[in-house]
C-alpha cells in the first residue's frame, strides 16, 4: 500500500509536464523592474490559476504609490485555501518582479526554452520557479482528499527588487494576509533561516562645470567623487575584519553599483551621482551603519574645496534572524529534503536580503526554501542565461508538498 508521501510524489510526477508549461508561461510575460510594469503578469498568473480551480484575489497597489517608488504597476495576488478549523495558516510567498535581462544571453530570456534538463529565462530561478513549485505542491496536497486543518495562502507579489514594501509589505499593512508560518521562494539545498540587511544610498557630488581648456575655472565633481569612493572602498576593506556568527554569512560589505555624471568629454564635470549598496550582517545595527556611511562620505568631502554632497537613502532593509516558531517548518523541510535529494539539507543564513524580513518584523516565523541550485551563482540569477534544473524543480515541489502535509494533516 502506498503512503501519502508516495501519493504526493506520484501526483507531482504525473502533472510535471503541466507544471513546466505553467512555469514557461510565467517566464514569457516580462516583469523587468525597472520599469516595473508588473500588473500584466499578475493578470496572466490569475488566469492560469483559475484554469486550475485556484481563484486569486487581485489587490492593485494605488498608482500614486507605485509611481512614487519608481515603478509602473503592481497587482499582488492572494489565493486562499482554507481547510478545517483549528490549524495554522501557512503562507507561500514568491515574487514575480525581476531585474532586466541585460546582455550575453544564449537563450531567449523570455522564451522558457529547455536544454539539457534546464529551463532558461529571466526569473526561472528567482523566483517564478516557486510560483510553480508552490502552486503544484498545494494542488498535490489537495489531490489526496485527506482531512486537513488550517489553510494555505499563495502570496504572489511584485516588489522584491525594490525592497518589498509594496509587495508583501503592502499586503501585511492592509491586513490582507497574516499567516502563522511563512515559506518564501528559495533554493533546494538549504533551508534559509537568516539573511543580511541592506542599505542603499544615492550620493550626489556637486562641483562646478567648466570648459576643459580652462579647468581651473571649475570644480571637478568626478575628482571629488573619486576621493569619496576611495574612502568608502578603504572602509570596505575594514569590513572584512568583522565576522558574523550566522553560518552562511561572512562579513559586511559595500558595493557601488552605478555611477554617472558629466556632460561631455571637453567639459569639467559639475555633477556626479553614484549609488551604493551596503550589506549588513544580522549582528549590526542599521541606524549605526547608516550613520557611519554618511560620516565617511562627509569626512571625505570636507577635504574638497568647492565640493558639496547630498546623500539620499533609497532603501533600508533590516536583516532577518530566526524566530523560535519556525522549527516545525525547518524540521519538515530538512527531513523531506534529505529524503528526496539524498543529502543533508542544512539550516543556515544567506548574504542576500529578501522581503521575508517583512513577515519576521511582524512576528511571523518564516524560512526560505524552493526550487533552485546550491548557490545563486549556479542559478545565474541577475545574470545572462538564468536557469532552473527541472530535476530540482520536481524534487523541491515534492519537498514542499510533503511539508504541507506534515503541518496540516489532521491525522
């Protein structure tokens, strides 16, 4: 006689081609952020879910809020699957927004092409794959017709790249979701229980534009920016001396990801703007980190006659630490992950920052687990030829389905 776990696995195997086609449809509707026109993807997702008998609530974020955040449209989706009373509500959250594809692709970033057991396309790994794994895990669970308690909420949101405040943050603020446990999109070989925080800032270095033939009549903002950047990079070297006690997280670091300025080759640049990203380990205090970065910039600029600096905070995302209530979820995922992948699945931290922190900040225990390889590097997330292994997708879906059964089955 087959066990319920085996029945779940068999249902997922029998419907896996359908699951892959669903993921391909997810990939074929672009959600590049910026520009962040994400509502069309939500509409398509809701349409495909409805065809499976899963009705999605569509929650459109007001256009004024979306535009103020630098995007064009957001419609967050909530699919509620209530079972009998007395159990817990488990939220399954994946984000549909993603960075633009960039250059260097050998496969169509919106094609959903399959080659050598990999499905290619922007957001195949992060995190449209988990639109697929979570949806089909829930369908597999319900196919057993076993008595279940509590419920599941599929939360498909569209603001992770810009911090999550208009995605899960907006749903939480409006009281549209408040699960007891939260599972968020991730990879298959670790259960992530903690992550870094992130501070992003825009720094405007203002000098005085002048003709290059008489440079002494101006104040070179680029030279000023170089001086400030050198001070920041010197600080970055010092960060390596600070270590985190969380397995999987090493030390703080700083990255300058964008810089622009000047008007022409023969003009002394009067303004330079750069954007920095400061990753904070869980042990750091975000307010102190921000004050320190501002002080480094201000001190460097103070030695530059004629240079002024304006600093604008773009994002302050807190780190996430494990909450005590996550243990049943962590234990179930690790148990079934080891059974299906044939190796131990550690519980650990990640240097990424995610919108899962928004649930943790409200006291909702959450972990990160889903379909993907061992590392972000292997997935090519945010790089050309992003991909997900179909074998990982299949097995991760089974892990999630079995975990839901453990936590929601009344027997």
